[in-house]
C-alpha cells in the first residue's frame, strides 16, 4: 500500500500513529550533508545537519563533486535500492529547493532541477509560491505553509513523495521513475535575498510514532 492511500483526517494524524505515517517513518534515515558537494558560498554546520547561504566564499578546494554556480549540496548517504525517508525543517525561509538527485547530475552548470536533468524536487519561491519541478512545473496550492517537509523514496517502485511532515498532507508525488544509478538527498537554501532568506535548512529527526 502506498503512503497516504488510507486518507485520514490531517488533525488526527498529529501526535498519533496513523498507519500511513507509521509505515513511512519506518524508513527514516540519518542524512548528513557532504561538504565536498557544497557550493563554496554554502555554510554547513559541524554535524552536517544545517546549511545556509553565506555572504562570502568559504575557500573550499574545488573538485568534480562540488556544485557551481548553483548553491546546491547533496547528502553523504546514497541509495541504490529500497526505501528511505528524511525530513527538512524549512521554517523562516522564503526560498528553498529540496528532494533527490542522481549521482551523475551536471554540477558545473545551471540546469533545470527537473527529472530530465536528474532531479526530483519541489521548491518555494517568493515566500508563498510552491512548485513541483516536473516538466512542465506544477503549481502546488497549499492551504498552510509547511514548517517541515518529508521526502519519501521507493527506489524499486520509482516513487518520490513530498509531505507536510507536521500535518502529514501529501504535497506532490513523482511516479514511474526509472532509477538506474545511485541517488542522493538534495538541498538548496537558495539566495540570501537581503537577509529575508538567511535561515538555514535543517535536516531533522522525524517525530517517530511510539505506539
């Protein structure tokens, strides 16, 4: 059964162990960001759990894995099978992009972050404009602004789903994806925007069900 198929009321899912939530959280993984992939303006916390945009370069040594010119970073943990789930705190931000990416993505050019380029992502722009970066992009009409976004991937089934992790509302799903290589969690805190978007993206531990 797919996560979210059972359709419970979102209020009843908070602080509960509704079955779709519990099934997906079973696949929670510990994700940390890979500093070797981070754009030189990105500031990563020592534990690799937070990323924000800085005002100046960090003077990292360039390498083939590092992104430029786009302010991206990948997780250290890659996956070639199975299912996994991770959560990102996005509160206080006006722009961000997150999801997953293929290992072979082009990292030294600015390309669309859509499936044709090896990305399966959603983004926030202008504080309230949410889109799934499909082809073409899909405008997401959300009743509430997510504070945490959950990303669930079923490698074998070719499924990538995004959730409001507090309300457990499905935001968007990519179906029928043919994964043929290693994939990684992907985060971009986007530009600073004169300080209005200076908050970090934070990889957080899901509030797991205990019952």
